[in-house]
C-alpha cells in the first residue's frame, strides 16, 4: 500500500513539474513572438506585427491556462505583454482577463492595463466600461502625452454622444502606435536615462524600446 501511495505521489509530482515546464516554454515562445511583433509595430508595420501578436497570444494563452500556470507567466510584465498580444489578435475577453490581473498586481504602474482594457471594452461595445477604464487610465498619470490627449478627447466626445465606440477604439489605437513609435525613436542616445524597469534590459523594455536592448549599445536577436 505504501509503495502504491509513493508511486502515485511521484507520478503526480512529475506531471505537475512537466506542466510547469511546458507553461514556462510557452511563455518564452510568447516572449519571442512578442519581440518580433513589437519591432514591426514600432516600425509602423501593424499588419505584419499582428501575425506575430497572434502567435504570441497562442503561446501566452497556453501558459496562462496551465494548471498551475508558470510563475513567470504571472509576472505583471508578462501579463501586460500577453494582454497586448491578445488585443491585437482580436481576443478581447482574454485581453481583459490578463490586463485585470496585471492591474491588480501593479495598479497605477501598469498603465497599459487600463488602456488596453478600455480598447477591448470599446471593441466589445461596452460603453460604460470603456468610459470607466479610460478614466482609470488617466488616473495612472502615465506621462504618455499622445495617448492621454486622445483619451481626454474621446471621453469628452463620448460624454456628448459625438462619437461611437468603434471610432474611439480606432482613434486610441492610432494614438497608441504613434506614442510608442515616438518613444522608441526618441530613445536612441546612450545619454537618455529612463527608470531601470523601462530600459532595454528591464521587465518593461517595450515602453521605450523597439526590442530588448535594441536602442542603446547592442541588440538581442
């Protein structure tokens, strides 16, 4: 009996370990495809970027569905990358799930969470939640001036019924791409100093860089 119990526990532990390893592998594959997508996205090649966002979304989805999920997949930075990938893959409900988790972990620091939740709610035709999350984004004080200006303008138009949710999403998508293109273009000098978390080797590298360590002294491909 004891041998049977020991064998059963061993099998369970091996299965858990295998599941965790697979989830970790899926997270890494998701990261690589996100990096490819982001290089294209910040080069204003949105259609090509979407192909890799879809691949990233597939891998991140598998990592988050694992039981238990890989620890890395639940990092706020990983959840944000997953949420962004889900959004551009058209998987809006999964984007909301990932961004809500990231928001709970980081709140105001994870400003992308509120932004992409608002975009997803707009695409899902949920006016109340779109307005709520746009206001939530503005409270983060993200210093993303183009996106902030667009959210303020769209909130005013929504309040006056001067726009549709589809138009709001389109305007915000355009402002978001312009903002990230501007960020990565501006961050080309080694004299530029950003918080460690936003440097090319930090967890939030995409905020100021086209790819991990692509915009300073060296490139990781």
